[in-house]
C-alpha cells in the first residue's frame, strides 16, 4: 500500500513537470509584444556583453574570427531552433560586408531612428501571414579596438544595429 502511494506521488510529480514544460512551450508560441520585448532585451545584453569581451580579447590576437562573424553564426543556429531570427545591420555606408546593409523598410527605418538617438526601435508586423515582433538596438563604436578593423568610423558613432524578429501569438 505504501509503495503504491509512493508510486502515485512520483507519477503526480512527473506529470506536473511535463505540464510545466508544456506551458512554457505554449507561452513561447503565444508571445505578447511585451513578453517579446523583454526577451529581446535579455538577448541583446547577452550578445553585446560577449561581443565586447570577445573584442577586448582580440587585442592580442587580431587574426581570430571577429565577434561579428561569430555572432552571425550563433544567429543562424538560434533561427534554426525557432527561437528568433536576427541580423547584424550596418548603420553606415562603410560596411565591411555589404550583406549587412539594411535590407527592408524596417531595417532602414530602424537604422535611421537609432542614428538620430533613439535607444530602442520596435514594431509589430505581419510577415507571410504571421504576426511578428521586430526590434532593433544600437551598436555604437564602444571600444577603440573596434577601429582596428573598422578604421573609418568616428568615436561613439552608431555604426550598426542588432535587429531581432520573434513570432507573436496569432
Ligand atoms: C578583428 C576585426 C574586427 C573587430 C576588432 C571588430 N569587427 Fe566588426 N566586423 C568585422 C568583420 C570581419 C565584419 C563582417 C562580418 C560578416 O558579415 O561576416 C564586421 C561587421 C561589423 C558590423 C556590421 C557592419 C559591417 O561592417 O559589415 C558591425 C555593426 C560591427 N562589425 C561592429 C563592431 C563593433 C561595435 C566592434 C567593437 C566592439 C567591432 N565591430 C570590432 C571585424 C571586426
């Protein structure tokens, strides 16, 4: 009898963990713009901290892969997993890689707004019939080391943006 009670308790605990997993998954698929904004702010801090620390470490080894290239690789994997898509966008016409020039209206408007001093640019849009949340944050020339590879930029200039797209509840 006692063993049966134990098994019952274990089953209830296991079931409740499954439910918790499920509800977290459903929540992600039904994001509100406010939740999407919080996620973007969290991701943005993570990406920017490692970009800065990785760049500082470049001082000794300029031949290493740039933080920009690394970040683009991570973006690709994040997109494959369905978490979000993101682009590193140039805010000047001096992009090292032309692929990083603003592509659509959102990216062009975002870069303009960020260069004019806006700290965060966001919009909800419908793309291919799906509601999405889009946000862009500024990438300034934060360190003198940035100019090792981007020599034509001014100090503190907004040289780029990180542009995120997350799916919203329909
Ligand atoms: C070791 C060289 C190197 C350093 C240092 C470096 N970058 Fe870059 N950066 C690159 C390369 C290479 C690309 C193009 C990567 C690609 O698209 O694959 C790039 C691309 C960019 C872009 C997209 C626009 C463009 O030029 O294509 C931004 C924005 C950017 N870097 C910001 C920064 C910032 C901010 C820093 C300093 C924190 C920095 N970079 C330091 C090499 C560097």
